[in-house]
C-alpha cells in the first residue's frame, strides 16, 4: 500500500474524507495525539485499524464526533453530568464512556456494551468527521504498545505502507491522549488521566472516583474498559525505569550509573548537573510542558540509540497525574525509590 502524505488544503481534506467514506484508514491530527481514523460504523474498516496497529482485540476504540447533537445516535442513557462536562470541555481532550446504541459495531467496543466518545478540539479532525459524514473510530496512529505520535513524521515512521494516508496538521498541542471518564458508574470514574484534570472535572460535576488501574497494573484477567489501561503501553524500544526521589538524589543516582547507552529523562533544572546524556521534558512543576514533550522525548531516545532511560518521576498533581500514568506504563511499572 502506498501511504499518501496529505496536508490541510481543502483538496487534500476532501481526498482524506473520500478515503474514510470508502472504508480506508487515515492518520489525522487532533489536539492530543495523532489518531488512526476509520468510519466507526464500518465493521471491516474498524477491523483494519486493529490489523494496521497490531492492536490486541480486547483494547476498545474511541469514537470521535463533531457535534453534541450527534451523541444520542451512538449512545444511550446520557446523564445530566455528561451534558455539563460536554458544555465545559467539548470540543476538547475529554472522552466519556456510555452505554452504546446498536449502531456501534461490537468491533469498536471489543464486545462490550459501552462505548467511549469524544469531540476533538482540532479543526482538521472536526472537518474530516463532517466531510466524511460519519463518526470516526481513532486510537493513536502508531504501532500498538509503542510511543504515541505527536507529529505526522512519527505516524509515517510507524504506519507507512500500512494505511491509506496521513494528514500533516503540525505538532499536537496537548501531547497526551484524552482524559477518559466512565459515565455509567455512580459517581463517574476516572479511567485514564489527561489534560483535563480530576480537579477540573470535579469543579463541574462534584466528586468522582479514580480507577486503581490509573497508577497500578490492571488486575490479571480484567478486560480493559478503556484504551490505555494495558500493563505496558506508550513504550520506546529503550528500557524505561522511573526514579522516585528528590532532585539531588536523582542526579547522584544517574551520575553513578554504569553501562553503555544510558540516558536521563529529567526536569530542565537538573540537566546541567547530569553527566549522562539527557533530554528534559520540562520544569519539575510544569505539567503542561511535560505532557507536550513526553512522547516526543521517548521517540528521540530511540533515535539516539538509548538502551536504558532513567526517568525522573513527575508529581501526581494536576496534569502530572497523566504524565505519571504514561511513564508508569512505558516503564511497565518498574520504579526505583531513592
């Protein structure tokens, strides 16, 4: 298959929409990460997403829509809290899970009776949904288990020859996948943290619960109820180990570490004190920058030939919880406490 690299011209977006209408696969930019889009109502197109990514059949997809009025077509039992969250955060990096309507194929939800839906805050994604005339199922546009793509180049590295087209919409603003909230439980439950924080959600609808799998491995035999709950995910080729400790202890630990091709993923304040090659993913208390740079940095370590990445563990406050969640999975939950 010859993967076309398209741009954001109307003619290119019309071509991408035609590909989607005809059951093809298109990597598209969103504000979070690039998504691998297909017509969510076309069973074979959805199956082809799983094939292109090498994605496990128990890892459900998110359905993307362009207007709130379309939601009842695809889900049922929409609680008032969901309307409030949509008013506050849609379009934006928030996904909500509801009971699904029969029109949503079982392949999208991996056989579950619930479906995850969001409205992306990216003009290209919204135009593609509108131009194609269908909701788009779209997990991250990378090989399954690897680092999510925040640029068209990263999509092409992973999926060139496996999908029909990539639309280059520049770098993603947020850099981490959307926050996912289960709306079928009382109170609602945070399944995956993201740019929209637990605190922001609670300011709108009151207290919510946090699923144990946010900071711990999914229990054995438990089927993921949303994307991103698998044990190892978002991982570069290099082995990642999280280091939990104050700054000077982290610096000392890295500097004393022996071995070849050891790199540090550090806070910007620490970079000058490190003797190992390093990449900074933002200041210690700057969750937004950490989120924006994390996946880009993890991909860069692979380009640099890193074998081991010693990552300084971020705070679990605010957006930091989302960054920590991704790093824990990238490290397969291997943490050294100093």
